[in-house]
C-alpha cells in the first residue's frame, strides 16, 4: 500500500459483525513466556507504527468492539468513525497489563493527557457517542440493520478526500504528523519544507488553472 500510487485512502474495517478488533488473544498470550510476550508486543507496536506511517489518509470504521490492541489499531489511523453502539477502550489494566502497542502515546495526543490517563487507569469502555464527544472519533453514526454504518460513513468520508490533490494531501498529513511532535517554530519549518515540495507539482498548476477557468480540477497525483 505504501508504494502503490493508485491508493488514495485506506479504510480499515472488520469482516466480523459486531467486532472491529477485540485485541490480543489472552489465551494465546498465556502460553507465552516473558521473552515471547515482549517480542510479540514489539512486533505489534511496529505494525501500528507502519500503519501510522502510511503516506495516505487512513480511516478506521469501528462498527463494534474496539478493545485494547483493537483501539490501538484505530488510534494508529488518521481518522476514526464509529457506530453509536460501538464499544471501545484501552482495557489492559483490567487484565494486569498496560497498553503496549502505542496506546499510552496516541490516546493522549488524541483526547488530551488528563482524559487519556483516566481512560487508561480505569480501563473504562465508552460507546461511539461518548467517544465522539471526547474527540476520540471524528464521527458517530446510528448503527444500521446490516451492522456496517461506520464503514458506510467511512466510505463517504473517503470519497470527500478522493477528489483532492493526492500529493498535497500526503504532504498535509506529513506536516501534521511531524509538526505535532515539535515546538511551533520547528513545526512551521516542517510545513515550509512540505509546502516547498508541493510547489513544483503539476497538480498545483492544475488547481490554479481550474480556479481561473471556473471548472473542477482534474488532479493526477503528479
């Protein structure tokens, strides 16, 4: 996906009705020794980092439970859409664990430090509506009879992104992701570097031409 230039947006959904991702299989985990657990969680953390580093926008469609590593997967995505009835939480402390696949880092950046600490310390689960109010998800929608309301909303969101200039969107994602980790002056420099890469693109010229000619732009990602 990272190197396929035809990919414009990636949507993560589950094939299991009522469950987005229930997290690690604790029965499987119980059979591992300490070294195996450490290796397993490191691989999981690396996977989440790979998802977060995808150059195109990513959307998690949460139509059911997103618990533990399942919510960490959703947090690794850029955007999250949930059914109002969905349940999500970093429940690791209720099992004698702590989030180990990015949850302690991505949740505070998403909802703020105080709320993230409360959710992690208590292992509390919240529904889609509560998640939307705290900024954990971008949108919460009523579940439909097919059980894929979040996926349908995620597709609609993806279709809003598709007409936009692909390289500009990629540079926007890069600027936000890198800039959020540094002070504002350094962030401005990062934005400047990303903008400079976008200036010579054919899509920028097309955008200007389309504006002058009062027509929809035809972006090609070049």
